């Protein structure tokens, strides 16, 4: 009952947000098909029985738990599917067969070139003030460290503003971002731009606190972007716990030294495929 009330509340919020935008206007699918808000409301209401049948099938019927079970098989069997990897090839084959078995129509593959970057072996260890293994995951498209790795003092900052204010301190150091999690959209900027901003002030590497509201000593990786006119430095994400710990040490004035080694490699783009399937409509089969 609570779920139903929540859904009604969300729908009402959607209507309230939509009304000012469309007040006094008609919505058009094309230039010859005006639709009033009342028409759309009635059309949506007409799908009530169909929507209920789909929900019942997924929650109580033959499809109960099927999505979860399929996802579990997919994740357990295929694993991570990084662009250009063998796992991605296996995933495409798996889904191509699954879509055919499910009876979808026009199942086919479209060749496409995709980036091919491999993380390689990597590790980080804090040498001062004590020996501590830091959990890291290289960020997508990161460059490697030199074969011998990078050993450098750490500077911990909580924002880009703080980094720019302490630019002279950052030269030759590893920048650790301990940015607070506000929202994914806002906080992810540190992952996307952290290496570039650190390189601009002469840092030799950057380690970014995982963009996550919760952590169990688990690095949360993702993509990052270099800029053509800025030196590329190695960059990885670290766990929330390690970022917080180094931040506390830094506030106490403790010197922190980290050894970082990353074996990332970027290869020429690989051949891959878009996997395409259709459910052709009964009423408008000619439309996509």
C-alpha cells in the first residue's frame, strides 16, 4: 500500500511539473496531430489494465525474479565488460543468443569500433607514517606510471578551490582528493577532471575518493577525461575510508608518502558490435 501511495505521489508531482509547461497548449506528435492535456491523460489512463498485467507478471507471475536471476547469471558468468575486452565479446554473444531465444524480432549485430584500454596490474602502498596497503582501481583511460612506479609525498585537498589555493604545495606530489559526497552529478566532476586539475599545478599523480555515498573499503571506479594541452598523469580511485584517513593525518600535519604503480595500456580501437533487437508493434508495425 505504501508503494502505491508513493507511486501516486510521484505521478502527481510529475503532473504538477508538467501543467505549467503545457497550460493552454496542445501537444503534437507531428504537425497534423494536436493533443490536449486531457487527451493525453485519457490515453495514459487507458493503459491501466495493460500496465497492471505487466506488473503482475513481473512481481507475481511466471516472470517473478527472472530479471534478478538473469542478471546474476550474466554478472557471475561474464563478469566486468570493459570496452574492447574478451568479456565484452562474451557478453555480446550471450545477449545475442538470449534475445533470439526470447523470440524478439530482427535480432542482429552492427559492427562498431570501440576504445580498448586495459587497467593492468596496479597497487598503492602508504610508506609514511606507516606501512598500509591502499585499495585502488585505475580510472578509465589513465596512463601508466613509470615501470618502477611513483613514490611521492601526498597533499590532501577537499575541493578544486583548495587545490588552486595550495598550488605551490602540490608540485611534485600526489594529489589526494577527499571531496565530500554531495550528489553523483556534482561530485563526479572530481573523478572526471581530477587528474587534469592536479596536472595543471605540477602534481605527479592523483587519487580520487570514490564517488559514492557508502563504502566498505571498496574503490568505485569510472571514466576520466584528459585535456590535449595538459600533461597526462596516472589517476586512480581510492576508498572513502583511505581518503578520510589520509585527510585526518594531513590535518594533524603528518607527512604522508605513497608508492603508486599502475600498468595501464591503451591500444588501438577494437572491433565490437551494437546488439539490436525489436518487438514489432501490432498496431503500427512499420514504426520503430
